[in-house]
């Protein structure tokens, strides 16, 4: 059975919802799945003014957080992060930067990787966030499996690099059908390619 780790950072909850959808689609495709949030590095006091951030923190603070062992365990890893100035959030970046020991031992190589992201504005850096994430994964020797335009639905979603969401205060838990389809397709494609490579 293909093993998939969904490792994500979410501030206001969009990433948490996207991660759950990706995990469900990967499980439906026959994978064994671990869903792991990246530890919050900000203090609750620093985002107390933001009700959505506080709510997501409270909902996820007792979940097991991502470690390098989750990547070593997995055949495939799907990363998720909101966009921060065209790149991943600092919380996910800190996690990635902590994996140098595993990287130097070659334990991050030869796995399938993909990603998803969200922005608050159209053209807010979704593509650059995924591309900059993939640069790190290339350094690891990862096998990047983007969705490309491999299904007609990708022409509606418009993002060949991964799955992405235009996030707002009204769609933290519920997304439109295009986003659901893009997340499902990403998960299925990752599971399919990882299974063939593990063959």
C-alpha cells in the first residue's frame, strides 16, 4: 500500500480544510495516509486579534505535528501552505529547513512530492509559492509530480503546478467544486505515480 504524508501549515483554517480533502482523496485512491500540521511558531497572543487564526490554532493544537520521520515513512508527500509574499509561510519554511540531517543522509530523496496553496487575492503568488517549494524538493532529489493539464478539470482550475484556492473569510470550510476537483485530482495523481514507482 502506498504511504502518503500530507504535511501542511495553516493559519486561518483554509489549509487545514484543504489537507483533509487531499487526505480523504488519497485514502479513497487506496493509500495509507498521515495528516500532520506543522507546528505554529507564533504565540497565540500575537494573533489574538484574528478570530479565524485563533479558532484554527485551538482546533489543531493538540494534533501530532509533522516531523522528519513522517517524510521518511512516506512514499509520497503532499505539502500545503498559504502564500506569504510569493513563497511558503515561515512556519513551513522552518520545518523544511530543520531537515538537513535527513537530507544529508539521502532519506528525503526518491519520493514523490506535490503541493497546494492558497492566497487571499487573485494572482497573489500561488504559482510562485509552489515553484519555490519545488526548488527545495529538487535539492532533496525528490520526484515532483504536478497535476499539469492531465485532466480537463485542470483547464477550469488553471493551475498546472499544484492545487490552489482563492481564500476568503467565507470559504474556510467549504470550497467550490473546482477546488474540490483540483485537490482530489492532485491526490489521486500522486498516489498513482507513487504506486507505479514503488511497483
